[in-house]
């Protein structure tokens, strides 16, 4: 294997891990509320900036920053659900309306971060310094850790939604509100919790991303589009399928960057998604149509 | 005799449509009641109003001595007023056992989860054979059993069943009837909605006939009408129109 190939695989792994974390957060909100949360990327940005403030500006360390960034995003998620999503639960056009309201949230957060933190580029420190060499290709320890953290996070998320009573109640509220209420699940609480969980995950992912890229108000918005591609390609449902699709997109992106270059990569990714959906309307792993 | 459920002068509907009109009924602690009447005259709406899924515009509902008229559906369920709704589709993407476990969601239900689970599986052996099967792939009869099973997992103080045998074969209907009778015999009061008056008389102590959202007749099991008279009840109103 050539060095370029190995570098591509490593890059695909890192990208796939980040997309998997983003897409699984999106998918939690989609499967419980039936809302596509366009503010997800902005919540990542918010998490990264809050982490920077705690870790760098106040000098309290990255661990504290990570916790604060996650919590701040979760809190913002609760506010978004309360103010911009909940009023429209019973509206027939809820899906369309929440596209607009969550887009509004995205813009408000983006502009807000610009106002609060200013235009100067910032960066978060890495979890750990140093590099690893795999078959002669270098990968930073930080990126290697992301590759490890992603599956752990996904398994934890899966265990929560599939094995705990609270997690199951979120899925139940998503599948049948009436039946959920009748067995004693307070559906609005379940929705709020799902949003907080998803947003917290976004904040955490944003902190990880903020050590690889510079912090800008649109830090999360560009990968958000890829994460949405992943969710759709995975078949809008199970976490396993979402994770699988994330790595497919991650590897494909790394490969396309190597072969056709950065300029055409996004277009080709979208084209791939459309072609896949023509032949497999329920996504890569979505089963029969 | 203490009252377990009292609905007093309930008026309710959907938006501008009024379905229930000053409807009152009651159920004491140690009896079961049946509701019957023509299609579309408000039986399901009545159960949904009691469960907190539909808000009455006037009237009051007391359950176990407490006014629950404006309570949330989830709190009413948590208080042990279980409801197996008509045509319940449950949670399609979950398995049978997972749904049953989840249905013991509230604190009072959780402590009885194991015993109730065994009870559900012994009442409905078909469910025990299909623990991993997804709810959306169950047959109509199996889904009905699961719906009743879920309501039992809530550890009910009062169990409301909306047309539990709708669309089932006579054999399956009998099977379900035996299971429901078993539940009643174990001391859980029932509110059962059914079209088949004989079936209701075999399960419950008193019947209410509901027409145009009102109680038009109350029937005691001890002086129940015969088949011909029941037919007249159902069809007699139509010839007056
Ligand atoms: N969500 C709703 N919105 C508007 N109208 C409704 C709604 N649900 C029911 N209705 C109407 O309310 C009336 C009563 O319906 P309901 O389901 O309570 O009748 P039912 O007695 O249970 O009938 P069936 O025996 O067919 O189950 C019907 O005319 C029905 O069309
Ligand atoms: Mg009905």
C-alpha cells in the first residue's frame, strides 16, 4: 500500500468518526420528534466557543471546557425545543415549520457567536499532543483519540436508547405519542430530553472538532450538510446504520479529496447520495422499500 | 359502596364538533361496565376523554375520589387508570417483550413488573412465543393481545378496553373473551366497549347504551333484554328518523 492510500484511510476514519457523532445526534431528534434540527451544527459551534472560554480564556483546562461546552449546548437545545419546536407539535405542517425555526436558531447562534467572541480565529488545545505513525503515515494522537471516542459514544448512546427505561421512553414517544402517554410517559418531557441529549452530543463533537479546525461561527455548519447526507444515506433510523453510513461518507470523501480534489468533492458526495437513494430508497442499510 | 369512576355531565368533542352531550356514568369499586351503541356515536371519544386525551368543554371526571378532569393523560395513566385504545398500533419498531417491559413505566407499575409479565404471558401464550418480534409485524389479533398486555403491565386499578375483539375471528374472539373474563375475575374493574351485547353481558355487570353522545339506556345484567329486544334497541332508533 502506498503512503497516500494509508493517509486517505486514516483521514477517512477521522472524518467518519466525526460524521457518525454528528449524524447520531441528528438522528436522536429525528426519530423522537420527527424534526430535522438545522441548528445542530450551530450547537457544535456554540459548544466549541464555550469550551474555549472556559479552557483558554479562563484557563481552567480542556476537561472543564469540554464539560461546559457540552452542557451549554444541551441547555441551548432545551431552549430551542421549548421556544421554536414545541409550539408547533400539533401543527399539520410541523416538519416544514421546524425547518424554518431551526434554521432561524442556526442563524441566531452563528451571529451570536460572532458578536460575543469576535472575528479573531481561535483554536482549542488538543486532548493530547504527539503523533502516531501507522505504516509510515502520521496521525495526531488527538485524531486517533477521536477515532476511539466516536464508537464509545455511539455504543453508550445505543445502550441508553435501547436498554434503559428512559431511553426506551424516548423511542416510544417518537413512535406513538398517544400510546406513550397512556402508559405514563410525559411526552413533552421525552421530547425535551431527546433534544438536550442530541444538543449535548453536538456540543461535545464541536469541542473535538475545535481542536482540529479553527473556531469560526460556521465551524459546525459545513460538516452539518455532510452529517445530513449521512443520516439520509443511513436510512433515517437505527444508530448502527447511521454509523455505517458515516464511515462510508468519510472514506468516500477522503478518497475523493485524494483523486479529484477538494473542489469537486462536495458535489460528488451529493451525487453519490442521490444515486444511492434512486436504487435504495430507504438508504444504504434501510432494508427493502 | 365507593365510586371508582364518576363522569358527570361530560360535554366533549373535536374543535367545533360536539360528540358527547352531558353524558354521565359511574362505576363502583367492585363492578365492571360495558358500553355499546351505533358506530360513530362517541364511545371511543368517551374513553379518550376519561384518559385525558380529549379535553371536555364542561363536566367533571372523578377517579378514585380525585378530580382528574384537567389532568394530563400521562398522569392519569400513572395513577393506574389503564386504557387499551381502539386499533392501537403501539410502538411499531419495538419488540413484544421490550414494549411490555416499557409499559411498566411508572413507579407503581415498576414494582409489579415481573409478576405482571408472567401474567401477560400466561394469559396470551402467543405473545410469549413472539417476544422478539416487532410490533408492526404482528397480526391484528396478536396486536390486540399486546395492547391489552400493555394495559396490564401498567398495574391497572381500572382497565378500559376499546373494542378488544374488533375484526377478530369467532375463535380468537372467544379466546380473548376468556382472557378478559380472567382479568375481571382477578378483581380488576373493567370498562369494555363492544358492539356485541351478549359478549358484554358475559363480562360485565351493567351496560350503558350510548347514542348521539348520550346515555340512552342503562341495562343491568340481572334483567337483561333478550336478543330480539337488543336488535330493536340498535335498529329501532333508525326507523324513527
Ligand atoms: N380526531 C377527530 N376529529 C374530528 N372528529 C372526530 C375525531 N375522532 C372522532 N371523530 C368523530 O367523532 C364521532 C364519534 O367518534 P367515536 O370514535 O367516539 O365513535 P365510536 O362510538 O367509538 O364509534 P365506533 O363504534 O365506530 O368505534 C364520529 O362522528 C367521528 O367521526
Ligand atoms: Mg370506537
